[in-house]
């Protein structure tokens, strides 16, 4: 592991209150915009630092960061061959601020992001704070329809906030145990659940929302992202099936998988027997519940036009998560990566 301080001073280091940690892997196309957005933050530049933890990028990400003329303390840590949760953990170990602000490279923080964070932490003893992502202004129907309910996001206690917009005191981060390095995805939900078990709060505030440039723009892009996000959803669920947040996507993936297998088997049987109605029955069984879910999300908001596109997105979601069931690693933790030891920056 190597590190490179691009813009750092002793005076600034003494006054750092917040450490912004950005994991990166081949993010050249977006990381410049992410760093530029942080330049416009209204918190005094000497009060925060930005740590980019690069995972062996080959597209010029590191060079882009080095060439960026940051008005704040900017540091690069280069370490290859580890997962995104491990990148965040390494950044936390190197952080000098009392508050850790985890931000993804494809996210744009609003000017008040850091000042609002300090205000929320000072007014009350919060555990974890953050918000779900805001879609970009040029989002296609995919992002607009899928994220429609987050336009009126719940304020206050939630089950989790995404790790690309998550803030916590550094001492509490270590107390919870850091992000689990044995899972590829769903690490934010798993981390927040451990925090809740320790009696900490997890709260969402709309003033902390960041714009997510990585919002899928096409149906294929949506499918691929959901397939990746679903890598370890089942593994996290199997640790504690009582956690209801992951129950719905797990049930949907299992149901979709069963219907697809029935549809394929029914079609094969129909070719030889002439009974194609069996395959049609499974197709109806697959689509109707998804349409019911889409209606339940769209109609209360008066979005009748979103029912069909949302049904299509749920079908893509179910197929992506059903695909994950075919991979062994989705069922268990990958113990090759070990479990991070909080505060040590190593695996055990």
C-alpha cells in the first residue's frame, strides 16, 4: 500500500474535522466532477480532508486526482486487489478527522453537504446519518421511474443509508467494526444493522442527499447493476433471516427464479406435448405479482403512466437477482478475504 499527499499542510491537518473517503477503481470519467463538487462545499477548506483510496485503476484515475488543484487537503492511497468495503476501511484508518464521510466517486455532494453534517452531529448525538441518492437531472426513464418513491424519502430513522453517502464519528465506526470485507455488496446494510444492534441510530436527512451519476440509464445497465448489487444480499440475509429489509428482494429473486424455470420447462414440454398453456401460466404467474407491486408504488402518487415501465424494471430486477442465486458465492461469506479488525487496517 502506498500513499501520496497532494495538497497538505501541518496547519490544515490540525484543524481537520471531517475526512471524506472516496473508494475508486477506474473512475476517471467521474472523479474529477466529484472532487470539483467538494471544492464548492461551504465548510472551511482547512476543516476537511479528502482521501481517495484507489484499487489499482488502469484508466488514469490516479493521474486525474494528482492533477486536480484542490483547495483542500487531498491524499491518495493506492492498494490493489481488495474489495470496496476494504478500501473504505483503509481510508478510515488513515483519516484524521473526527467524522468520517463516505462518498462514492460517481457522486456529487451539494455545497451544504459538510456544513449540514456538522450541524446535525452537533445538535444531537447521532449514530449514522446520510441519505439515499438523488438522480441526476438528465436521468432517463429508468432512473426516474425506479427512484420515484425516493423523491419523497422518509426522514429520520431508517434501516440503512447507502455507503456512498454515509457519515459517522470515527470512534463509532471502529466500535461497530468497520465494513465487512468478506462480502462484495450489501456491506452498507450489513454495517448499519450491526450499528443498530449496538444501540446506535441510523437516520436519513434530505439535506444530505448527493447526486448519483451512476444511476443506470438503460434497461441493460439497470440489469447489470442489480445483478452486481445482489451478489451478497442472500448471504447477508442468511446470517439473520429476521431482518426484513432483505427479505423482500430475496423472496422476489427466489420467486422469479422458480417462475423462469417453470416457464422454460413448460415451453420445452409444450414443444413435445402441444400444451403450451403450461408455459403461459408460468409467464402470467411471473408478471402479475410484479405488476401488482408496480401499481402499489405508482398509483398512490398518481403515476399511472409508470405502471408498465415499473413492471418491466421489476422483471429485470427479479431476473438479475435470480441470476445471483446460481452463483455459490452469493450464499456464503467469502472467507478468503477475512474479517477486518477495526482500527488495525489488517485482516484477521
